[in-house]
């Protein structure tokens, strides 16, 4: 029999005698459907507000959602949380180091620009000094001929 096939043919061939607690159900019994004769359905309300039925199963995946407090002391959970906290701290430190490195680069670039300006100014002063020395040299050429 296939896994997801409706079992309506099996119900039709079942004996006509039924339990008084069960009602006729036209739902097909799939892989995840509940049996209509389960103890959970036998007189308890399905609503979660004001319902009198209780379940012994846990909420959430594999019953882990029903009582989260017992997981707080689990060494693997503690280790995972610690690793996350360490990674966040390392990320913050890396961000701060990156900001400091960028600031150092900006300072170095500013220093280079200042040196270039000083070199240009020194060059201008050297050219002016050279031009003045050339003028002085021209005037000094006439000395000593007499």
C-alpha cells in the first residue's frame, strides 16, 4: 500500500459496528492525522483556551520547547553561547582595530601631503635664492676690471 494513499477503501470495508464514543469521520487518515479514537479527543476540547484536556507530550521540536530552563545548564549550550559572545567581542575588537588602522592611514597621508607642500615651498625658495644669486653674480662680474 502506498504511503500517502487515502484509506477510505479500508474504512468502507470495516465492520459496521462502531464504538459509541467515536463519531463518523470523513477525513482520510494520512501520515500525520490523528486517530479519532485517541484518548486526547475523547471528550476534551481542542481549544487551548479553557480546554480541559492535557497532553503528556512536549511542545516544540522533540519536546524541547516545553521547559527551556533545563537547557540553560547544558554544557554544549553554554559553550555555544560563550563562542558566540567571544566571536562578537572579536568582531568589535576587529572593527576598532580597523578604525584605528584607517585613522593611522589618514594621518600618514596628511603627513605626506604636508611634506609635499613643504618640498614645494622649499623648491620655490631655492629657485628664488638661485635667481637672486644669479643677479648678484651679474653685478659682481664688473668688479675687478679696472
